[in-house]
C-alpha cells in the first residue's frame, strides 16, 4: 500500500528540540572513537535546532551552511539527512539522519527532531535473518508478548514513531541501512535507555556528558571552543576593516545572513567550505579567518 504524504514534513521553520537516540550515539562512537571528533560532529548536527528562513515544502536545501534533503524513500515519514562536507576523524561525506516528529501529537510547544543515525555515506550494513522460523516459534511468542506490552506502555507520540518505523521496515523500496536504522529506533522506543526521564539524550547535553565521562572531554571541548572563538574574532575584525555588513557579506559569499550572525555569536560552527566562501568574499586568505586551514 502506498504511503501517504505527512503534513508534518511540510515546512521546517523556527526552533526545534533535538534529541539523539542512544543507538545513534553508540554508532557514532564506533566511527569516531576520538571524543573531539564526536564533539565536532555534534556541533554540526546541532544546526538542526534552528531553521531560520521561511521555506515552502522542498526536497532539499541548505540549513545554515549544511546541505540537507529528505530521503526519497522515507520523506513521507518525515525522515531526512544532513550532508556534512567536512572531513571529521578521517570520515568524509557524513550523513546525519533525522526524523521530524508529528507536532500535533506532542504536548511540548517546541516540536522535536530526533537524530536516528550518524555515519559515513556508503557504510556497509548487514542485517541477520532467521533461517528456521519454526524452531524459534516458542521464543518468538514470548518475545511478541513482551513487545506488545512495551508498545502499549509507550506514549501516543512514541507509538506513532514505532508505526512509522514499521512502515520503513516493510517498505519494498527501503534499503538495508534504512531498515537497520528503523529497527534500532523501534528497539529504543520500546526499551529505552532513559536520560532525564526521556527517550534518548538532548543533543545540547551530549558535550556535557562527554566532559563528565571521558578523560579527554574537557580538553576536546576547550580546543573546539578556542577554534570557534578565534574564527568569530577574526571574521568580525576583517568585516570591520573592510567596512562590510552581515547583509552585504551574505550577498557576496552566498552564505545566509542568519548563519553569519550565528557564527559571529559562536552559535554555529562553520564548515571549511563556508570559511573558504567568506574568505573569498572578503578578499583574504582562508587562514586569516581560520588559522591552519
């Protein structure tokens, strides 16, 4: 049966509450074992918090300075991906898969975006299949009873998420990566590892957890903060020297004015290609804005 288009995936606009599934955090740790790399990835994914420009329903676009698109086979379920061009921890063409929750089903006035997965594009995925289903029938029956009970104990919002993920599992046009992502999401929705009495972890809190639990967490956070502070100071200085405004720089560089404003206030970590665009528009070397690049 064809999946109907969701009205929720119409317009992404305003501020969102971003949470990351525990499974996605474990997946990121496998690809990026260094704390600093995971923190850098998290700062790129945090751009999901704010969609500043009014936009119609589209299949793709730019969020601040990161490309994004709906996943074609999953867009009716409000599942898209950020496409990070920076190389982080040796990984290129990074995908951050996200799910936009149904706002009309959420009691919180701020709508939610869930980070479901983070991986380099083309990551091979293998999903094991049972060969002799009859042999496992007693086990499956007991498991089914536990699953039904867990489902009934979920909130209405979580039940809707599970139903959406089941559609992905059953969709003939979904690939193995998408099905595995759906299985992981169903698992966490049914049997959550809870933080602050919620499923998943607020993306805003991930760095604080790393600082608390990782030996190199403090040093990694300080390094990233220094880089962003230096860039913001250099960009502001050059703009003042050139007597150029944010609006003018946006027109010259092709980088949105809202993104420039957030970078100057250190609320948006720029990608390297963005630094290059700004440097070219200002007529300076890229290293003058971001030393070492």
